[in-house]
DNA sequence: CGTTAGCTTGAATACCTTCAAAGTAGGTGG
DNA sequence: CCACCTACTTTGAAGGTATTCAAGCTAACG
């Protein structure tokens, strides 16, 4: 019961992750240009574009490739068309700090505007299709398309709010609550993208999740196991199945493990959730 | 002249029209309007403004007053001309999360663009003089002043980078390192403003600092005391004197207190432990 | 089929928080 | 002017949460 859907998901990842030397079909089939209108749709912007003649170039990246690096001169913004990435900062001691996991519809590279060079780097976690948006072109278009200009400001503001919410999370929540929210966040994003919000594969390592959430990889792993044990989710390596999204949403702190392991209530609840899903 | 535009803007600013009988001098002397050029200087923007005729209104707030509140319809950006404030988010349980301490030259309210209403609120910690920047006016001016437009994007990007740095801090640094960096940050800002960077008064409580840094007020207090004990700084309530800025900059972790306080005892105890183990 | 990167789990410990109590400063009213 | 009140700060002691270190395990890749 648990196995089949998960292997389905995994096979999905595998096919993406291993394009054989000959099997470059994903690249050949890839779309190479998008109109301004398509870009706006991707960004969930409601701009009525009249002069829809401008075309933005796409670029394909394989897992592990860098889209931009720290210190590189800024001239582009990027929009994810497909695939998963991570954006990281590197501190003075060379330690990575994961800042986010851009996915379909997200814009990244905004941090580069300020100093005219990127202060972060973004790496593809899977094969990706990314739209290149020359910043100068974009802002010029904004001057003649009022709605687009508003949208640019809106996207930048949205990123700021997202970052602020992250500060709130890191500053005040327990490890369990952070991991729970991370799962909710992923679930919602997958659902928005038209995939299942209740079962999906993580594209990032425990290390990356932990770093993002201000935790160690061991704590992330243990927390997944704990959620699994009480029936909130099922975990098998990267494969996640969410059984009780609402509990994840509102979770603040798990009851101590000594109370968790052998209580009738917990078992009942877990059983009930299984039933509800099935 | 003063009353009508302010009552137009915000109901909670009505109180400004009725200042207390005794302490009005700072208000009477306050500057009421700034040109676009002056605004750009304040933001540290190098825009060559030709048509320098537009005027932005100032507004004075007393300590404790709110400049904007959560959920309030967005139409203004704000720039601090003088004074100190705090920006806070409030989570679903009503807990405050301090996001920043805007001071001279900082812009706030940017978070409101995204959803057309503010997602944060900003409160004056001291009496303040704030410049009101109607967002629509600002972006319109940007269309004709290329450098101003670039500057607007730049300021928004700067805020994003600042928030990202904060995530990095919360995610990876010890309590001591966070407090140390906070002091360095304040020192640098005071120096930029033309005040002493080595001797200043905190404008915020331990509670607010702790909340901002993801720590409890007790931890902040203890950390100040520890820095004081080793001579890095002097603390007396809100008064701070920084003796060793460089150490604060690079501090990662303090040596354990038992090694700090009484070296002889520590050596003995360490020796004892060695013996016990051997 | 071995190697490697990633994941899980256990045990010990460090760090920070929580709870508590006492001290300090500033403002207000008697 | 002093006493009181409140908000803020300091410090101690106990306890819990997350980290660190370590070992074994899984899965993917050549």
C-alpha cells in the first residue's frame, strides 16, 4: 500500500536525474523562448500585455550546475519554469547558508540588484528549465507597461515578505514546528504546481533542509521519524506521504516521547488518519 | 496647514495634532517638507535629479506611536529622517516577532506592496521624524528619472539582502555571536549617522533585542554581562561602550565561563578530570 | 560488486531557556 | 520632595531541547 505510489514518485525523479549521454531528449524538446505574457502567467501576475512581442530566452541546467555565483556581475533575473534549485549564501568562514528552494514560478537573483553583483548563488538540485530576464530589459518594459512595473515591485516585495516570515520561523519555533512548516510549505507548492500535495519526493538532502531551517541534519531526520511514528506522515528516504496536513500546520511542539510511544490515544489517532487517507 | 494633510492620511495620526503642552519644541522646529534630492541623499542614492521640484511631507511621531499597522491598506513608503523604530510581525498566536530597527536613512513599509496591505507594523521607539513617500508618486517619478528608478529597485534589493543576512545569522550563529554582531551593527550605524560608534545608548529593551535575535531577554542580558566581564564592552543598563570592536566582529563563541573566571581552579579541575579519566 | 553519499539512530553533553527573585530607573501622585 | 508603582534589568538554579560524535544502514552509480 505504501510502496507503489512512492516508487511511482521516485521513478519520476530518476528519469529526471539521469539523462544518459544519448538521452538528451529533455533538452532538445525544451522550449527556448517565452513571450512576456507567458512570463507574467508563470509569475502569477495579472498584467494585460498589449505589445506581446518581446521574447525571453530559456536555458537548461543539469542537476548540480550553478545558475549564478556569488560576486558575479548582476545583469539577469531568473524565473524557474521547471525543476528545483537551492539558493545559498556563503559566510566569511566558507559556511553555506541555504536561503531558499526556488521552484516553478519563483524569481531569483533579485539580491544582485543592490550591489550590482549577486550576493548569493543558485544551484540546480534537479535538471531545470530557467527563463532568463535581462534586468535592464525588464525595467524598461515596466516603464511602458504600468501593470508589469507594479508586478515587478510586487514580486520583490513578496520575496521580502517571504524572507521575513523565515526570520519569524527561525526566531521563534521549535525544531518540530520548523520541520512541520517546511512540509506544509512543500505540500502547498506541489499542489499549486498541479502535483499531489500529499505525496511527493524531496529534492534536497537532510543537510540542506537542516541548514535552511537552522537545524542539524540529524535533528531533521529524527523529526521526520517522530512524525512518522505518530502517523502524521510516512517517510522513506526522500519519499514523503502526508497524512495529517492540518496537524502539521498547527503543530507547535510534540508531546515528550515517553508519552508518545505507548498511549492508546496516539495509536487510535494514527489508525484513524490512515483510514481517512485510504 | 499641518492638520489637514495628516488627518487625511491616517486616523491614528490625529493625536499628533494635539501634542502635549510641555514637550512641543521638537515638533515646532521640525522640518515639514523635503525635496526629492534630499530624500535621495538620505537614502544614500546618487541620483542626479534635474527637476527637483517635488516635495515630500514629513510627519512626527512620539515614542510608542504606530506609523502603520498590520492589515492597513498600503499606499505609503516611509523613510526615517531621525529617531528609532521597530518593525514587527505578529504570528497567528499573537506573538510578536521583531524584524528590524529602522533608523536614519532606512526605508520601511516595503512589505506592503505585495498584498496591497502592510504585513508588518512599525512603532516609534523614540520620538521620530519620518518622511512620507506615496508609493504611486514614487514609482511615477521613477519612470521619468531612470536613476531614481534604479535606486528604488536598489533599496528594495538591499532590504532583501539584509533580511537574508539575518536568516543566516539566526540559522547558524551562537547566542554570543548574535549579540556581538548586533552590537557591531549598531556601532556602524551610529558611526554612519555621525554619532560615536564606540559609545551609545540602546533604544530598545533586552526583550526586543532578544526577540530580534531569536533569544530570550535573559540570554541577551547574560551575554552583555559576559562581554562586560572580559572587557570587550562596558554595559550599564542602556548605556554601551565598545572597547574591542574587532573581537566583537570575529567572535564565534566565548570560552566556557569556568575557564574564564578562575584560571588556577580551572587548571586544577581539568587536571583532576584527566586523572579521573586516566 | 565495491564505493560513496546520504540517511537513521543512540548516547552524552552543551547551550539556551524557563522559572524565580532581587535590584534599578523613571514617572506619577500624594 | 519622597514614596510608590511599573517596566526593565540582572543573576542564579534547574531543566529541556538540539547538537555533537559515533556507528551502522540504504540506495545509487560506476
